[in-house]
C-alpha cells in the first residue's frame, strides 16, 4: 500500500494564494510519480482572517495543526494590518509552539538565472538560523514619559539548551555536505549574550572533529556573502542575523522569490512548517506574476523532511531544468507567469 501524508496548507495572504496552489500542483505530480499520496486540508488564516476575526488563527489553531505530518505555508501580512502582528500571532506562535527551533534556509545557484554578484562560482550553502529565542523573544518595553523623552528596550535571550540544539543540527547537516560550519556572531560588541553563544558552539564543535569549524562576525560575513559566497557550506547564526542574512542570500541567488525554507522540529515531535523566505508581496498580488520557485523549493525541503528524498531531488532537478530552459518570471527578467513556472516544473519532473 502506498504511503499517505497529511499536509496542512496555509496559503496566508497576498501572493501566498497564488504560489501555494502552484506548489501543491507540483507536489501532487511528484507524489504520483514516486508512488505516495498527499492528503491536504487548507486553512484560510492570516492577516485577511485577522481583519474579520481579530486574530490570525483560531485559538485552537496549533491543536488543529498538530494532527498533520507537515505544514505548507505561504506568507502572512497585508498593508492594512500592523506589521508587528503577523510575526507575533502566526509565525512566532507556530515556530515556538511546535519547537521549530531550526530555520533551514538554503542558498544556491539556479542555472540560467543572472545573479547580481561577480562570482561565477557555484554557490551552495545552507543558513541554519536559530528560530525560537535570541533577539526575537519579544521581551522588553517602552518608557515614554513625554514627547521629548523616551526609550525602547528589547532583550535578547540565549540559553544553553537553545544554542546546543541548533548547533547539533548544523554540525550534523554539515556531515552530509562539505563538512564545514561557519558560525556567525558579533561577540566583540555583544559581549554577554553572543560570547556565551560562541562558547557553547565551540563546545558542541568538539563533538564533531570531522567537521571544520570557523567563526565570523556578522559585518564581515555580509561582505563575504557578496564577495565570496562559495566559501560557505553551513552557516550557523542567531535569529536576527539569520533573518537578515537570508534576505541577502535570496538576493545573492538573483531574487527573493527564489528562496525556500523549512521551520524544522528535528525530533519530529511536532509538524514542521515550510515556506518561501519572502513575504506576501501585496504589491504584485493577484496578477499571476509572482515567482513560485521558492515556494516549490519549499515543497522539496518538506518532502525531504518527511522522508521522500527521491521526490525532493526530482523537484530540484525539474526546477534546474526549467530555469535553464529560460522559464523565468518578471523579477528574473523573464515573462513567464506563476502558473507557467509550475507547468514547466511538472513537465520536467
Ligand atoms: P515580510 O515582512 O513578510 O518579510 P517584506 O515586507 O519583507 O515581507 P516581501 O513581501 O518579501 O516584503 O516583498 C519584498 C519585495 O520583494 C516586494 O517588492 C515584492 O514584490 C518582492 N517579492 C517578494 N516575493 C516575491 C516573489 N515570489 N516574486 C516576485 N517578487 C517578489
Ligand atoms: Mg522580509
């Protein structure tokens, strides 16, 4: 009997409603080819839902999602909704509620896509971003006594448990790749939190003597992402730095629309969530011009996570074939529509 996976689908807002269905078409086609099936249930949560219900997802949302093998997510956010809310009410809730402490964000060259950087070398690395603590714990406050005075404070929290578990993921991942971890920090100025982060990571590194371990500061690393991106294999970094570096990673590839990602709970005690690295892009929504490659790549990362590695590889090969044939969306200088891209990927599976 063929395996069936239960996937929760949360398209979200804006272009999520266009690229998620295209990604699902690719998943269905690849499943049929590789002899497994996908059962999906769609949830209309996000900023649109918030405008009607005053919350991004129902109070029992996490409980509902628990029953699934994975969550295939687009993006949440609309111009009419305060942009500090989506992170708090959907993304942060799912990431922390399901212990998705790894944000796995690969960066690679797509054949046939022009990149904005000089390096002609093949780029292939993974940003492993700590996803549940650090700078994003939302602990702090504002003191606003009057118009002329005030201050805002956010506290970063790095725990041994939080650092160790994401570090183990990065070193194990490096073992399956080119065996190098570059850990990115700023412990020369954030002398309490990030020097603790460094210390714990160095301890974990000792358990992986076969993996090369390097440390780099965030300022230098942003320059290296542009000047010598080929030196990276696994980039291990904090929540905030990982957030920034992944947009830079998207740009290095040629467009934000190209990046896929997984919010991963490596122990599989809860479902993991797979989404493109970009937002809901309301400025281009509803026109069938959004680039779905990152959303489709996220499907491949999801299939790999649930154990369908051959199907995942098949999607990646089909993506490469499609971009090298020149099936490129407007952001990549082409004229293919969102659905043209999915058609091409399905044809090339
Ligand atoms: P978020 O806060 O959710 O990260 P954002 O404000 O950073 O969102 P995005 O929605 O990521 O913004 O959009 C940034 C820019 O990139 C916009 O001009 C958008 O049109 C473009 N963009 C993002 N994703 C895509 C895509 N898949 N295809 C084409 N253009 C995209
Ligand atoms: Mg963004």
